C-alpha cells in the first residue's frame, strides 16, 4: 500500500485553478517526492507538492487551501510506486526544511528601528511575503509589524543583518493579524515579530586576489577610474578594471568601484572595516565608509615603452617638439599615432599625455628626459606608454623619405614677392604636388610653372628680374606629397615646360628705331627656334626674326 512520505509533510489538499502552489510547475515520467523536493528547494521555495503521479508544484504560500483526508493523496509516483504522489486534483504538500524560518521573538520597535536596512509596506502583507522580500535580498533577519496610522492599520516589513536596540516583549503583543492573511500574526503597534533567515550567508571578504582593507580619502587610494552601480559586486568591479588593464581594483561603500596602477596614501585597516555588503550581492563585502577593499589583477601587464623605432623621451612645451601635425584620440596607441604620421610621410611621430599624437620632420627645442617620465598609459592600450605631462615619447619613421627638389625641368629657387615673378595664373590646393602644378600650367601652354609655400602653384611666360637663392630655401614639403619640395615662404621653385609652344604675336614693320631693341644677333643658319633660344636664355619676353 502506498503511503505519504511523512518527513516535512504538511497535508493533502484539494487543488484547483489557480493552483494551491502556483509559482513553479514541472512534469516528469520519473517523478518522486524526492525529485520534486530537490526541484523546489534548489529554487529556494518554502513549499513543494506532488500531484497525480507525475506533477510537481512549488510555492511560498499555499492558496485556496482545503485540507482533505490523506487517503486522497495515495496515487503512486511515476518514478517510484512505493511513494505517494497526490491524486486527481489532490496535492500532497511538503515544507522545505531548509526554508523553515526561525521565530526569534516579539520585540519593542521605535524610530531607530530594530531592523533598519530595508522597509516595505503593503495592504496584502504576510509573514511569507516579508520573508521573500528579505531573503531575496539575502538579509539575515526579517520582521513584520502593524502600525496605526491615521486610525488605520498599516502592515510593514523590515529587513536587516543586526537586531538593534533590542527589548524583548511577550509574544501576545505581536498577534495582530496580517493584512494579507488573517491567520498569520504580523506583530503589533511598535511591536515587531522577528524571524531569522535559515539560508542566510554572512557577508564576507572575497578572498581571490584580495590585497587588503585600506583607509580611503578624497585623494583616492586608487585614482585612475571610478564607477558606481546599484548592482555592484566584487566580480563586476574586477571586470571593469581588468578590461581596462589596471593593476588594482577596489570596492567601497557597497556600490563604488575604483581602478588604478598604484596604491596611494596607503594605510591598512582591519578587515572588519570592509564588510559592508555589496549592493548587488549581500554575501560579498564591498568595503565601507572611506574603507576600500583592494584586489590585484593577476593578468596585469605593466605599462612599458614600445621599443620599436623609439628615439627617446623629451620635454615638450607650448612651442612643440614636433610641430607640424597634432591629433588627439580617446583610443590613442603608439601604433595609431605611427599610422597617422607615417601616412603623411613625416620623419618623426610622438605620443604625449595618454591621448595626443604629434608629427614632424624636425625635433625642436630638444631636451631629453629619463624614460620614466614617459610611462603614462595610452588611452587605447594601457600596456603601451604614451608620454606624460609635457613629456613626449618620440619615434622615428624608418620609411621616411626626405623632402627633395623634383629635378626634372627644374630651373631654380627664386625669391617671390607681392608682384609675382610668375603672375599670369595662380591656384592653390590641399593636395598640391609639382606634377599637379605642372599639368595646370602646361595645359594652359605657359612656359614656366612654380610651386610655393606647400600648396600654391604659379604659371607665367618669363622670369624677368627674378633673384635666384639657395635650393634649401625651397624645401617646404608639398601638401599632397611630403617627399616633394614645394618652395617656401616667399620662395618659389620654378620649372620650365618643355612642351611650351611660343605664341605668334604678329608681323610688324621694322625701322631704325627697332621694334625689339634689347638684343640683336645674325646667323647664316638662323631659325625661329635658334632665335627663341637666344632670347629666352637671356630672359627676354619677346623675340623676332627678320631677313
């Protein structure tokens, strides 16, 4: 004959819709009382029940209870016919022994509450609903109380890990019926019925990677990154700081997380000062009031100078060491700075103050510093060093090609002025090169073309009164190709168009007072080309032939 399992057995009840236990339901062809018990106790329900051989129900409060005789609950379990698994609309209900609350007593309450860490109120308050509220939040104690407010009773639930200002009263003072279940007692007016959570796990230091409990202050012990969260845990803080590659992480005042590579202003305290529960998991300790529980990242890689192409650490100032290009990025690395500057064909690149990148072809105002001054982590990779405060870590581009004069068709470097030496056509372009200027002027059939001050192009027919200067004055890089020289400030690099076709002006009557009186030559082998060469070599604007 099948018998009910009597351990923790509450009774046989009529079931209906909604279910007597309505928070979880499973069905199995191997159902037993034990398997149902495990399902519900693992989920921390207070009650579990078996029904109609194969069904398991969980809940924290039986609903619509109507007790029946035990003989109605003797249908054999599907997984073990020696166990009884309820019947048709008959549920055999059991109480989870791990969830049986321990009643501590009836206490006087006051403004400074006996349980002061969490308070809720409800018009449907029961001991079970208060229990669920506080145990879900992992508090050690919970208590129910009835307060008379404006001549109406209010049901309250309190949670906490300590009983404060305790004064025990007789149990009869705590028998006011709960608003949500008149069978249950919910304390009284300034009388709290206190229970202990049997599943309470005390708040404790997470030992993995723990360094110690330290006093904190306004000048933070870990000062490089701070976050705050209402779901803070040691693990979530760990992830935040480790993802950013910090050496240390620390939790404080339940909800704060700090990261850093150095422990500053350190004063170690007793571990008991760091036992305030984490906002996201009360079993974990998250420091205290100006007490930080510090942990060390075992995967930390120290910030270091990237050695490839490294020149040195230099003092920087307002007149920059590298002054031709500057970029800034919240994801700066040595590699990203390198790409920026080498793509623009600069000789040097340098990183500074975590997020800044500088490019140039000359190191200006140089004063070398110790490498330790350039160890501030890069914003985009904390394992790489990106200079410091007015300290620039300088690198040299091995693929650098020095800026040089384009020799093809080159005439010379000349002083320019407001009255341009090539004044017939001028263009400017952010991608200027010698070749692009050449095309512009030769397409328009100009004899000369010249590049000036990075981005300017000039065209003309002659170089009258031009003053030649050193080629070094014309070595400013072209905007569109830094390997090509594009003149300088009021210095123009002039080229001659070999495809220039002279323009015929016309046929004129000549006389003793010559039409062209600057130079005259004669030859038995005279041609237009030889005359042209003679006159253009002497930089005359016009030339003419005559029999």
